[in-house]
């Protein structure tokens, strides 16, 4: 599980379409339901996966799935969509999102090879029961041209606080597009990057093998994490008091605050992770802070409290959660 300080998680997603059905945007509800049943029968003979039809999932539970990156916002809103989820939530299969089938594996740290191995295993099982839309020259056919080819999207969630503090992140991240890397926010395309957390992924799949996509992204992220570490060390060397003050203020607020809005929470989590990396804070790990980042999101808080919350109630619940985890 390399680079766990900077890399929160990684994901490999495979986009597939079934040969004898129209693309999702042209499917009827009956066709969509038929495909859900076919995918479920193909992969779920042992009951390993929980089937969630989006029309049967409550509003907050759908948002909870999005917050945990188990399904997209588009799938959560879709009357045609369904999600198959394994027990430890490392593998999820989106049915009737943009493509008929999107298999994804999410793992902690930067372990794209293992994520590819697991997602490809699921793909192999489904392909024995369903014939995919495939062209000998182009590869797998997908709804979006950028996914044609391998149909693979590899990505990682990367935390870059030092580069942000040094005002270098914008320039460096903008340059990544030259190397075929797309940069998105915390929840994917069109979203912001609270807490200096970015999602990096390959832009194209056509003309590249799965191994080439993974090797390129892994190398790029490794180099980026090296830059983050170098800048972090320079900041700590040049202004140790200032850095310790930044981290300690966040630590103090996390231990004693009674209200905490989501943007403030994400900033404090970023500062605490920075403090752990620099050895300023002890007794809490990156893995624990990563879990807290997920638990402190809005839908997760509502699920924890077991009820709908006003914004004010949510801010109180978030502060209570943070105090419980940080002040132990």
C-alpha cells in the first residue's frame, strides 16, 4: 500500500456495453430492468453482491453511496440504474449509468495493479455470460468516445496540501494534461477540491493497453507525491513554527469546537494530515483521518444520526464526531 501519506485511495473502472442492447440513453425502462437482472445473474450466483436498484434506495442512502465513491451522481439520480456491491465495498458494479456496465475496484493507497486485477476478474466472469460490444480495431465500444479502447479509467485521490500552501499546485496540476492526466475535484468532474484533495485519472484509453495506462498514471502520481514531499520538507525547514502553528490550531479546534461546517472541516482534516506527515501530530494515522473525512460528509452524518439534519444540526453533529475521534 505505497504512498499512503499522499494517496488516499485508487480506483480502476472498466466500462462495458452489451452487444444486443441500445446504449443506456436509448434504452426503455423494461430493457434497463432486463439488463439489471442479466448482470445480477451473471455475477451473483453465490450471493456475494448486494443488489441496489436506485428506485428502491432512499434519498440519503443514494447520497451516501456517492459520498463513499461507490456510485456516480448520475447513477444515483437514474430511474434505470442499479448498483451491485460486494461485502467490503471494494468492488461495485454500476448498471445503466452512462454505459451498460461499469465495474470499479477501490483500494487504499496507490495499488492500481491490484485494483486492475480485481476488476478484471469480475469483468471476466460477466463476459462469460454476456457478449460485449467490441470492435477488432477500436476495442470496447462505449457511450463516450474517450472511453473507447480498453474502456479503462484508472484514478487516484491525492492529497496535496504543501503544494497548495506553496501556491504551486495550480500550475503543476494544469501541466498534467500534457501527459494525458485529467485533474478533477473530490467528487469527480465539475466538483471542487476541498481539503486540497484531487482526483487524477487517465484521459484517453484508445491506443493504450491496460498496463500502459496503469504504469503511466502510477509513475505520474509517484512523481507528484515526491514533489509534495519535497515542498513539505522545505516548508517545515524554513518555517517550522508557522507550520506547527497552522497544524496545532486545527488540532485544537478539532478537539474543542462545538460547530463545524463542511468546508472548515475539510480544511482542518487537511491540516491534520499534513501534521501527521511532518511528525507534528502523533496518536492518529492517515488511515483514521481518511475514514473521518468520509464519516464527516453530510449524508454520512445523517446516516449516523438516523435522521434528517438542518445545516446547523449537521455542523453540531460533525463537531461532535470530530471531537470523539480526535480527542480520544
